[in-house]
C-alpha cells in the first residue's frame, strides 16, 4: 500500500490532523479533508495490521462483509465528494419501506414520492473500502500508520501530542477519534460518554427468500426483537435481527436450516420463505452518547461519538453528516493555525448539536417504545402506525429522517 509508514522510522512525527481509526469513518474523513483541501497533512493511525489481498486491495476489519444502509442524504454527500458514481454501481436502492408490529394491526408502507429518488441504498462495506482506498492513494501527503495504538494525549495551547505504543509522538493541530464504540481516543481526550446496554445483540447475515424483493426494505417489530431486511443485489437481503442476550447461545448453535426456520417464525411470511443464509455475525447492542463530543483540540466522530441501535439505520448516516461538516469547517479556516482551535470546533458543534441529539433521541425512543410489552404502549404505537398509513402527511417526519437530506452548513436550518 502506498503512503504507509515504517512505524519505527522516527520518534516524532508532525501533521495538521491526526485521525485515530482507519475504518469507514476515519478513511472517509481523511478523504473528505484532502478532497476539500489538498494542502493538508493528514495522518491515519490504526491499531490493526496493514492487510492486503492478492490484488493488493485494501482490507480492514472496518470494511468486512457487512452492509450499510446509506440514506439519500449520505448518497448526496458521497456524490459531492466524487465517490458515489462508483459506489452506486454495486449498491441496491431502497424504494419502499414496510414497517409493522408483528401480531398487531399497525403497519405502514413508505414509498418514495418521485420516480427518480430512492430513500437510500444498501452497499457492502468491502465494496466501499475498495473504492475509498483507490481514491485515498491519490494523496501522497496522507500518512498511514498501522499496528500502532494510541496510549496517551498531551494537550497544549497551539497543538496536541499523541503518543503511540511504539514510542513515537505525533504532533498535530487537531486529534480526531474515529476508533469505534470502545474508543481509547475518547477516553484520552476526556470526552464524557453515557453507555446504556440494551441487553440484546444484533445477528447479521445475508439471506435469500423465495420472493423477489423489488427494492423493498422491511422493519418488523416482534416479541423476539426488531428485524430489519434490507434489499441487496442478486435478490438477497441484509438481515439485522435484534436478539435477547439470553438467547444468543442457542442462536449460535443453530444449523443454517434451523436458523432460517426460527427467522421465519419470528418474521412471518411478508418477504416470502427464507431459503438460504450466509455467514452469521453477532454484535452486542448498546447506546453510547456524548453530550458534546469535543474538547481542547480534539473531537470524536462516528461510533466514537455515538453508537446507536441499528433499528432505524441512523448510526452511520449521522456519522457521515458529522465528518462532512467537520471537513467543511477545516476547509474554511483562513490559515492552518486555526485548525482545531476553540472557535473552529465550537462552530462545528453549533452546526451539529441539534441533529446529533435529535437523531440519538429518536432512535433510542423507537427501540424502547417498540420493545415495551405493556398494553398502553402496544395500543399507542399501533394506532400511530395506522394513522400514518391512513394520513400520509403524518409520516413526513419519518420520511425526512430516513432520507437524511438536511441543510448541514446552515446552523439556523431545521
């Protein structure tokens, strides 16, 4: 890989911005920064080893076989950054969304309101990683350090020192934590976070059904947990199934056919008969939120700033808006000296605060309302779903959030 560095080549390194975490958020931020201002010196640091396949393509644990639901707004941002034309070639559109509460009368069908624009697209992380890495290779000023862990941060008035486990120290104007839900950067920057365990985990797999999906996504709330089916290429679905932790051992032990049978029982037959499943992965679900994900010369983005339940597919899209606005604010400074300054980071947060808190609150509320088995909640949510089905204007806020097309650089916008 080009632009990689020998981790023992020097005891001190200098850059404008150090990004800790070379997964999806970190790489996208690095690319956005350099796309908007090619004169920047950016460094990506990651604790994972550098890995390539036989074709020398980029493989990173953050770009594995999972999929992402990209909102229409995220696709717009990727288009502005010059990535979407290539990504769209392998992405599958979401043109309809069916929401239902299994066993009850409430159901809602959301349909795109014009012939050209989908709610969003579903893309496989590996495909995104290959496209992104190809574009990152164009920037020779990008430094990449692998097998390197951040162990300490020392803040100064005009810069920040980031110490790595190999004895190197990186001097930068700003440090960005993009190292996931268990972010060490967040801890070292002293950004307070609140963590709530949902007591469940997401079972993720690609499945096939007897019915063609016709680009329809399903969000099915069941007594077993929310089940999402997102349309993929080759008439597959990306499955995200929330399962109580007490059931995980049993779910893990199921054969493929037993797993499909249990999924069928939990989901029902609205998507047809499930006939095939790929590899299953399991991830614990918890809510991580920060009231203000920044501090002196440091800021957290992506899952380091907010880790959400996947029920509404909002997590990555919220992070995409964060990194785009952060890159835009960096590109607007009059001189490099202002990068990471109090004024720059406060302006960034003024632009992001409302969306940050609203999206987190909406996602968490949805999980808790639809997982509550008391009759007042059951009746209330089903009446709401039915009302939105009969009066489409009531579903406008849900559609707006699903599409994620907001005015990001105007702090007075809704």
